[in-house]
C-alpha cells in the first residue's frame, strides 16, 4: 500500500499544480463563456433552458433573465458555497470558485431585460 501511495502522490500533486496554473491564468472570454455554457447545459438547462430558450419549468426563470432577479455578486457567492434557492426540489450545487466564475460569465453574456 505504501508503494502505491508513493506512486500516486506525484500524479496528484501535478493535478493540483495544473489547477493552480489554470486559475492564475485567465482564459480568454470566449473560452470562459463556452465553459460556463457547458456547466449550464449540464446542470441548469433542464429547468431554466439554455441561451435564449424559454424555461422548461413554470417556476424557474429562463437563464437569460436570471440576473434581473439576482445580484451577480451574491449569485457568484451562492454558486461557490452551494446554491439552494427557489423551489423546494431545486438541487443544491457547489461549483467552487472557477465554476462560479465561468457560469456567471456565461450568464452575463446572455442576459436580456424582461419584457413588460
């Protein structure tokens, strides 16, 4: 078992180093938006729609209107710490700092004002 730990440790440390490099070097805006769209597609779109789509649930705002209802800085903090808002059956998500950054960047890129 000790030999296995010795073999795996450099791989784990290399992964941590790669993550630090990624976080310290901001990706181009287009890449951040694409990564955020990927997160939204995987965990948000089933209820909130994607891009300019309508929400698929009546009690979920479309993603393109989310920032009309929520402060961006507060939402970023909620994404990092664990999002639990809205209806009782909304799943709780923990995106972490990088996930919160790209998801919010995507949301900002698609926002539209709510029509009266």
